[in-house]
């Protein structure tokens, strides 16, 4: 037996501490933390070899909204405890859709538990090459313990979405839409009439899907709300054409006169970004931006303007739409990032945010810095006495981030809210300050 000699007591204690931490966190893979408000893009390939249908390493690349590189987090290439490997096909452009959970705490997406360079990974049997859900939190910690033996066998896994990271809805090329809980090995197929599905998302407590298959659907709802049982009915959104090639999408609630989500932006890899507004109960196209190969899409609403971020296999773009509900989207995309040779982008989403502040139960201010002042009048929030710059977020009571604003130190920050009636939380975060206040929009 080999004997280990320690130079001093501190070396021994460090080893013991390392072993304890490894045991405590055996189901998580650690990386650097994300910055709230930044963008995260799925990238396949390391640049060393041309992309093909083999299992290919995957990375989460973080950028500022203006396109400055921040960091890259590599997804697991080896099994570690209960965590599985996570690969994507290098050439399957329908894979790698990225979703931010409804509570804003996790990024989720799907891949394969396969060795790098596994031939034709998307055509493998899921019983032998499990379809894996990756959940990544604001600290960059990866949970890849959900490995399904029965989902999308011999076909692609394409997207995953979640409310709070404890359960997932999945889409793929064979099983269509399914539901599984964190750490599960099997899933529940929700509908058997459409088995070829692209991107799932949750808006306003409703599960949505896109598909390019058949002539009955392109963008629709799955049952009512967030279903978990089989036998669900799929319904194409009224007014949305049942032709085209849609992928990711983002929805907003812009006006009080229309119930629920009333503005929709849709990425179509043949047409570009299409805008729809819900007019008299029907989704009516209100402009578009021409672009080829757009499949990833996310956006944020600030001061009545929507900033969209889109991804193709080669680039990340942005565009601002200030026309609001029923206004006409036009213009062109601004290139923010271009991918390197032998690499490709897939989905895009905003970075997850750690929940460092509990929601106040009363109207009082809760703070680590009681000098910070938050006041609210009408639809205007004023934030004053900040000692350093940071971010202010407007959250609903489910924890969903409705609006986000950069705020500056040593000035009075005035924020114009664009929210319908209801109760919201104003959360201010800097490196040294966490402040939250409940407000009521009337």
C-alpha cells in the first residue's frame, strides 16, 4: 500500500476538506458564475476539427449584450457521480435550443450521454445513449443527472424548458413532447399525434411548441397550462400560418386591453424574425426582419422597447423594436458575435440569476444597505443613494423577471415601468447591495 506523507498539518486538512466537498457535491459540476443581464449561447465544436454528425463537445459561451466575450463553460465529457456526459451532434442544426427557466434561476437544454466522436449520435437508441437534460444555475454549476432511456430514440433531442428546475418538458424528433422530473430515467409522452417537435417554451404559465412537420401546426399550445399527463391536445395559435420553418420565439404582455401575451416574435430559419400581435383574438403579422438561418431567439422589454437577440449557426445579432403592440417591426440586425472556424452556435438565452433576495411579505424595504431608497409613484420607480452601479429587476410573484434596467451610482435613477395591474417586486442588485420592495401597479 502506498503511503502519503504530508509536509504539515495544513496540507492534510486541505485534502480532507477537498474530499468532503467532493462527496457533498457529487451531483454537480462546478464552473464560474454568470453575470445577470448577460447572454449565453450554446456552441458546438472546439475548432479543432470540421463539424459532422458525430457526438461533439458542447460549450456555454457568455457574452455581454454588446457582444464582449466573458467566459466559456464546457459541458461534461465524462461521467462524474450521477452526472452524465453531455454532447450534441455537430451537424444537427435543430438541436441545442436553450431556455431560461420561468423563475429565471436555471438554463436548461438537452443532449446525449455519449463519448466524444460517437458516430451518428442522433440516430442512436436512447436506451444505450440516454437523452440528457442539463440544468445550469447562476453559479455555473451543472446538473446532468436526468438521463432518459425512452425519449426520442433514434432521433434528435431538441429543446427543454422548465418552471423551476425540478421538472422538465422536452421536445425531439421521435417522441414529440414529453415530461420528466429532475434525476428521472424515463419520461411521459404528452401527445402522440405530433412526434416531430422543435422548441418548447413557457409564457404566462402556458406551454408552447413549434414544429416544421406536417400541415396542422407551426406554433401552438400543449393542453392547458403546464400539463404532465399523456393525451394532451395540441392547438395551433389562431392566425399563425401552418407553413414555414419556425424555431425559437419570445412573447410579451404589452397592453392591458388584451388578456395575456399579446406580442410574439418568431425565428424562422428561412424568413428571419417575424412579429405578430394578438388583434381581435387572432395573431396578425406586424412586420419582419429578413435573415437566413435564424433559429435561436430571446428578448427583453425595457422602457417600452423590446431588444431581441438572435442566433444563427455563425453569428449572434441584436435589434431593437420600439413600435410596441401592433406596431410594425422593421430594420436590420446588428452583428454582435461571429463564431470561429469549425464551431457553430445553437440556442441563446439570458443568463440565470441567483435568488439572493426573498420576496417581501409586506410593503417594507428589505436591504443589506439601508441607505438605498426605492420609491414608486404611478408607473415610475425611483432608486437613489446607490454607492455603486448595478441592475434593477421587476419580478412578478412567480419570480419571473418582467423588466430589467441598468442603474448608476450617485445619481437618482428613474425607471418607467410597462406592466399591467398587479403586484410586483423591485429588486436592486450590486456587488455589495441587495434591495427588494413590493409595489402595486394600479
